[in-house]
């Protein structure tokens, strides 16, 4: 037996301790997934060695038949999973098995509740890999050696999952990694040949690397009788061991597609949908794209890992090849296998290869078509939208060529339902447009209630015109890049002149002009009282219940976007709003009947109230309160 040297005991990262506690105490109903996770890790290690060996085939060390092997010992209560993949150095062992080097860890841990079923779902979103072994094991030992390193550079890692682990240098003949699980008393069922084989076929049949298990047979005499004491052990491949994406679609079941997704995405939940496509011609490639059912914790980290697994002629090249899908589709998971790139392609070369842009364009359209098809199932698409809608809204700004397609996939709240649920498409809106209506109207606010209650909607409610209610942080930025849909202009009701088109008759427009003329003196007095606080004062027909509202110039940045930019430390130029007065409101009538200081106070109060109604902030709240109190005590 090899003696271990340079042994040290280290503590787990705090996040790992919490994760292990959850593994050990909460996930009993999901315990069989440990084998899938360990096999997936082994397959990744084999893929990485195959890629590294493209430039240096001595890394195989004379053993190029990549494989994963599973053994069990019922008497000792152990299950062993080994691979002859890339292996790990001592530093890599400490880094990979002692910490969670993944963004979103803090957010993940904050959401843990101690409720078994809920936390199991969260674990599924996070992807726990190696640590899932502690669901069934009270002790795990790992022996590994980096391919191409000296035999004396082997490493042994041991832990009982209780806060610390031990790392020691060992001699190890074989490269790759061997994981030994010392099963808990209530998990001895897994030290069973039939049980393990059934789990491999259930979860890992699609893995391209052969998963082998020992088969004990006795030699037989000429009459076919077993010869006692002549047992020999052979290795039997128990999985399909072919790249799932290379098989014809007609031969792949939904269960196989779902199992492959869980391997690719390291997710415990099923995908919402998928698209499997083979292209032949000038470009030859196969893609298998998935829409997840749950969001990863780093979804909104635009610099986080994303992209598909890239293979060239079934040789693994890299994880997270982000060059093949735009950033607004970063939630898409899957595999791309192509013959049109060189086997030694790197991330830098991908950026320079014109073929990449052609594949990217095709995959983007494929992904959008997949979402369009999913949208036919309203319930499933609503699940998608609730999870990834805010990310898809980044699309029109990033992808001009597909802007119309993306617009058709967007969902919003509108006054049609007065619900905060974003479930109405622009196509739905256009279908309901009134006769004579020529534009799609929308309003942007900080919240659904603020949008729904905006004074700008008063005339629209009176005339029964639907308005899109935008209340996500990304919405104003989205609309600055989405000017029309299917030839119909989109118009912000809180900016510029209000034009209801043919919905307003000539008599109505003439009456508005006469009212504006009659109030010219009042408008002039209010402008003088407010001075440079406003760009302009005018009477309006937007309002039915409110005395006044503020409007921004048509091409000016809205209040919501300004607040977001200011919060990010971006200095913003001053913008003076336009104050519009409701000529038939009692407060405006009162304004006409007073003068002097009272007139100035009331004019300022109307302006401040209009700003507050838009979710704006007053420069001098104390002055507003003082003026209001003065008016209330008259």
C-alpha cells in the first residue's frame, strides 16, 4: 500500500459547509441523482483530456480508451466511480473540492429555507456535482492524478463532510480520478449491481463515454457447465455510449432528451422545450438547444459563464462557447457539433472565424423559432416569460436583424386586463385596436400600480383605448430600441404631443383649440410663476380627473431611466418638463380666481403634485409641504 506524504487538513469554504449540511440532512427524496452527477463529472474529465491530447497525445499515457468505471462492494458498503480523464493536481483538488467557485453562491444560500422539497428544487438550479455524493455517503475519498504528470504527483482527498477535509500526496499509477463513497447505513441499497445499472441507464445512457461495470463469469467445460473456482471478471458497457445529438430524432425519446439536458445543464428539473437540428450543405453542424424550466442564479450577471458546449466532429472543445448565441439568449443551454471548425480551435480563433457568425445567425433564428413554437402553449410560455422575460427584453437593442421576431415574443401588462401579470403580446394588442387607432400606446413607470394609476391614462380609459403598462427596469431602454411592431408605431403617452388619430373627431379637436385659446392668459401667468422650473405650460385634454400632469419632450429620456442612471452614478443633464393643466378641473378653476402669493403657491403645488404622480422626486419637499399647508389653512 502506498504511503501518503505531505498530508494536511483544511477547512471547507463556509458556503460548502452549508451546502453539505443541506445535502446530508434534506435531500433524501433525490438521493439517487448522486450517480448521475459523478458520471457527468467523469465524462467532462474525459472530454477535457481528449481535447488536451489533440496537441499532446502523450497525455493518454498509452491509455486512449476513455471510459468511466463503476464498482461496488456490498460487504464493505462502498461504491467506486473512476475515470481515466484529465485528473487533478493538488491545487486543483483543494480548489475544486473545497470551495464553490461559482457566481451566485451567496444568492443561492440566501434562498435556502430548510424546507426539504423547496431546497431540493434550489439545489437543482444550482448544480452541485461532486458534493451530491454526501447524500448517500458518510465519508468520501478521492484519488487522482493529472494526466501527463509524474506518478508521484498523485493526490488523495478525504472528508466526512463535517467541515474539513484532508489532502495528501500519494503515488498513483493511473491518471484520472477515482471516487470511493462509503455508504451510509440507510443507503446500502446502492451497493447493488442491478440498482447501479438501472441508475446508469436511467440518468446517463446518453453519455458518449462508455460507462462500464464488472461482470463476473465462470469458465465453462465442453458441455456448458460452469467450472468451480474459475471465475473471471470482464467489463460490460451499460450505457448507450453514443453522442445523443448524433442519433436520428425519431430514435430519441422525450425521456432521453430530458436526461441529456440535465447532464448538459447540471440541472435537476426538466427543460421547457428543445430543438434538435442537423444542417448539411455549405455549413455542416448539428445543434441541440434547450430552454430551461428554471433560471440559474447568475442569470443577470452578463459577464457570467454562458453558451453551448462546443464539439468538433464529436470531439469536445469547450464549455460555455458564448460566441454562438447573443447575450439576450444566454439562458439557452445545449450542444453544437460542427465539422467546419478546426479541432484546435480556441476562443480567440472563434472570434476571428467568419463561419462562426453564420452559425451564430442560424442558431439565433433556431432559438427564436423554438420560443415561438413554445408560445403556442400559453401556460408553458408564461412559465418561460416569468423566468426569462426580462432577459429577452434585452434583444431588440442587441439584435436589430431579429428585432421583429423578438418583439412578437415579448409579453406585457396592459389596461386590457389591469393585471400585473405580463401575459399580453403586441399581436394581442393590435388585434384589439379600435377603429381609427393608428398607434400602440404605452407608459413606463417604476411599478405596476404607478403605471396603472398614472394621470396620463385618464383620457385613454375614457375612450376605451388600451395602453401597455411597462414597469420592469429594462422597459424604457427596450422601448428606445423598439419603435414599431408590424408597421404600427409605439408611442409613449407621457412624452410629446398626444395624438389619438382618427379616434378624435374634428369637432372634438376644434373644441380643444378653442379651450386652449380661452386659457392663454392663465397659461402665461402660470409660466411666469414657475419660471425656469418648466419648459412650457399648456392646457391639455389628456386628463379627466387630475388637475395637472407633467410631460417630457418626445425624444427625452424618461423619469425611470434617469433615476436608474443617476443611481448608477451617471451624471444627467437637467430636463425641464412641460406642465399640462386640465381646464375643467376645480383646482385649475380656483387657480384662475386667485392672485398674488396664493396664485404662486397653488401653481407650484400643482407642478409638484404632477411630478409626484409620475414617481418623480421633489428638489425641495419642505417647500411643497409649506405651500400645501398654507393653502389648506386659507
